[in-house]
C-alpha cells in the first residue's frame, strides 16, 4: 500500500516541502530510514539524522529550519510526534479495512449481524449470536451460542468466546485469548477426590476494553465476571470467576486474579502480580510488579512486595534486607561484648 507526500499531508493537515508525488510504503525510525519509507523528527536529539536518513518522506515540526541540504521530502506539521501517531492509527485502520464472509466458515441458526462484517475463514458462529456494525472477526475464531457483540469490535485470529458472553462497543481482543471458559470450581469430598461445581454464569465486557494475547477471563459460577468500561489488559493475564474490574484500570502481563475479587477504577497493576480471592481493591490503587496481594487495599494505596505492603515502607525496608547479614553479624558481636 503506497501513499504520496501530498496524500499524507492531506491527512495530517501539513505542508509539503519538496516533491508532493514522493511515495512511501513503509514506516521507519529516522536513523534506519531507507528508500520508500516514512519517518519523523520530534526529539531534537535526533536532529542530525534528518541530514543522513535515506527515508523518502520525513514529518517535522513547523518550527524546524534545516541547516543543510536534506534528501527527504518534508511534511511540516504543528506537532510531529502527534501527527506521526495519528498516521499510525490511520495506517492501522486501513490495514483492518476488511469486510465480507470468507469460506469455509459456519454461521448457525438465528445469527444476526450488522453492516460491514468481516468474518475470516474457518470461523464458527454459534446459535443466536448477535453482532453489531463494523465488526472484524479474523480467521480460526470461535463465537459460542447466544454471544452478544457490539459495534466496532475487532477479534484477531484464534479468539475463543464461550456461550452467553456479552461484549460492548469498541472492544479489541487479541489472538489466542479465551473469554468465558469455566471458572476453577471444585468441591473436595471425604475420600479426597473433587467434584466439579457447575459454572453457569457468564462474562460481561463493557465498551472500550482491550484484551491482550493469550489471556483468559473465566465465566462466573453464578452471575457475571465483569470487565468495566475502558479497562486495558496485557498479554497472558488470568482473571478468575466472578472477578469485577473497575473502569479504566490497566493490568500488565502475567498477572493472576483469583475468584470473586473486586478491583476499583483507575487502578494500575504491574506485571506478574498475584491477587488472592474475595478481596476488595479500592480505586486508584497502584500495585508494583511481582507483588502478592492477600488482603484488601484502600483507595489510593501504592504497594509492593509479597505479601504486598506500603511502597514507601517497602523501599525503606529493602535497604535493610540487603544489609541483613551485616546487621546480624553486628548484633552477634554486641552480644559477645555484653557477656
């Protein structure tokens, strides 16, 4: 897919300095630019590369004034960084502009879908599935019975959505993720064996949520596992049955949240965090990476460690952790002196 400098300037409301017909078909860092690539200069630290880059087109700030000859065609904009970000978003949208139903695919009885559906090959839509407008479902995906999907959703290849799941508008789910699998419910018996507790609830994902690759969100035992509006989940995250995650909370990779825990809004949870079940995490809480949370946390707490405690106290304590052998030795010497 090729774009000319004139077309790009039109998208960004910029001014072309150079050849308006210069064409690009790829993006590159300014120091790695080659013929046919588009780059940008926003950070003054990289200004020297604008004179040596082989990129065909470079986006620069309107205030930029070259001190020597530049090979690339320039597009001058108010803010080069924001404009390049806007272009990336536009480019991504263009790549995702697919529609139509590829074959082979299975559309079961009672399925309803809106305008501009893209259904990739080897997809399965179960009975009574309802899909909104402008939805993209990439190949090898499974959508179970009675699933409801809103407008402008994107499910990348290999997504699995179990039955009864409800998904809002503008939701993105990346490859390999499973939504609505059984919660981990087993009842111990007197003979030491376990029987499975049926998981008959569902998962509700509200609007503007993004879920990374290879994550799992379990269905509720009863009721719903709920991911609120604006939440962003990284790759390889496990969310157990009946968990509720508040609005605009972000969670980094490899975090696990046990059953029935409620997490507030605007929380930030680092990677590899473990959160025990049946807890209440308040709004605006920050949990540092690799922490283990075994108790409720109040609003605005910042914690680290396993078990997690106040971040400031942890940082102070860590100094002593490192010096513990020295401290023990000093104590032993004091004991000897006092004998």
